[in-house]
C-alpha cells in the first residue's frame, strides 16, 4: 500500500473528472463537519444528507477518472481512495468556493445555494453528454442537486427575509462568498477539447440562468446582489486558499498514518 | 451441460433467493419491490445481478451487495457477479405497487407520483399513513434516511416519514 503522494496523469478527461469529483468531495466534507453542530436536529440531518449525496457523486466521478487514467509505471492504477487520500493541496482541482470554511449556518446555506443553483442546471445539461458514463452520472446527480437547490432556496428566503440579525448575516455571507462564484463558469483549453467532442458542455452557458435563479431568490429574501465584478480563481489549477490544507490534513490523516487500514 | 433450459432454471432460483433480500433501512421492502434490483441475467451458468442506488451516496448499497452475495451463496449458487449501474437513474416510479402498499402498511407515506420535479417550490399532497388525512405538513426536507422526509399529520398529530419523490 502506497502512503506517499501519488502522481496523476492528467489527460483532459481525467482532469475534468477530478475537477468535478473534487468539488463534490471537498464540499461534501465541509458539510460533514456540520454533523452534530447544526442549529437543530432536522438541519443537522439535512446538511449531512446533502454531504452524503455529494460524496456519493464524488465516488462515481473518481471511479470514472480511475477508469480513464492511463496506467502508471508497473501497471499500477489510481483508485477512488488514492485520489481522495493521497493527493496534496496542489493536486486538488476543486473550486475555491467549495473549500471555504463553514462559518455560521447562514454562510453554509448561502454557499450551498450558490453552488446548487449552478450545479443543478449544469448536470441537467450534461445528461446530453456524448459520453454515456458522464451522462449517467449527470442523470443521477441532477435529481439530488434539484432537491439541494430547493432546500437551500427556502432557507435563504427564510433567513434573508427574517429578523434584522438573520438578514444581516445572510447579506454578510453573500458578500463574503460572492467573489468565489465566478470560477464556476470558467473554462480552459483542456475542457475546450472535450467540449468540441460533445463530451462536456461549456459551463459559461449556465451563467445567465444561474444569475436569474440567484436574483429571483435574493429578491424574495430581500438581499442585495453584490456589485463587485472581480472574481477569485485558482482552484481549478491547484492554487488554493490556506483552508484546503487544514481540511486535507484532517481528511487524510488516517490513511496516511495507517497505510492499508481497512474498515 | 449448460443449456438455455438450465440457465432459465438457474435464473428462477436466483430470483427466488433474492426475494429474501430486503432494504436494510426499510426491512419490509425487498430490493425488487424498491426497484433497485435492475436486472438478473444468466448465461452459460454465470449469474449477473445488476442493482442501482436510490441516491449516489446511499450507505446501504454496500450492505445490499453483501446481502445479495450471502443470499445467493446460501442458495448454493456460486458463479455470480453483482454489478452497480447508475443509468437509467432510479426514480420513485421504480417502486412497485406492492412496494407502495407495504410502505403504507409500515407507516411510511409512499412517494406521490410526479411530485419530484415541477416548480422550485412545488407543493405536494401527502396522505397520513396512520389516519389517511391529507391535512399534513412538512417538518423537514430530510428525514431518518436520505430517501425520506419528515412530515406531520395535522389531523391525528402523528409525525411520519414520507418517502421522498425524485
């Protein structure tokens, strides 16, 4: 059993699968941190369940990456587990939005809302992928993310249009998260190749629909869309915030210190 | 010698053995009732069982796989594979009518047809599995497992699980 960091042969297909898998795993892990800490039992279960859906989606995507990655030296192949547990910060390809620390319940909900409003139409569009396996993952994931979007939308409205305190916290959460939303719609040469083959869609086509969904919910929540157009980026190429390292240290501690441990 | 007839007989034995495999979280439902048993094929004496998860992260999948393997081994069937497929994705429409009745008798409101999609805040009418009243309200989107939501009957005041539709 290897315990040191793996190398990954990032062909465009592998890179694409890892990016989507990393988004789901890291955000799913962040939600798992809420387990036992949410304001009420119902919300505790809701956040843990959304996290579970995301980690399930991550597994399907890592399995796909493993299938598509050319064999390493000696015929050794990466697996779901080696991708998750034996890559370092710089090898993670997730959106910065997904790794941001939880903060209060309002920020957790707002982060999930901004992401779900993007990923749900994204997977819906990906159901038409020319790649049968990606289309199958998209079909499965979209049903779950539709539910996440509804759940978080209701909370954004309830808290935004709630007390002055809950309103201010939601507005602060939105201001804090806003500059991390642009990265969702970025594309690069590797993805452009896959787009040309009809395997994936161009995420930027989701932008206007996303903006409309967000605006509609924020209006009902009496929240104001931030004006700043400047957007953070870097996660897709492995340039992360300081927060991801701490997250991985916790998540990877066991497999790295107890090589070969099994359940 | 393996013939199409022996394959057909073996398939019947497999289906019979799988009748004993239930969902670990809803033990009144067999995997066939629930619609997660997608396909059973037998070719030249080799059995291929295909299942599909209800939710991507369903923690019961590993256990269901193990239960299938145990049931087949117990029935004396040795040469088999259990595969998982994601497509076509499971929806609550895959739940059999027998399964819906069993759920109701067990105290879980079965999913309402076609309530999964629709508008962002689509409303759905759910009948109380205890008293049948449709004067019910949702307490939480997520219930005791990832496939259920928590509801309450406004008539008899009993809380109940609703099998989430999607």
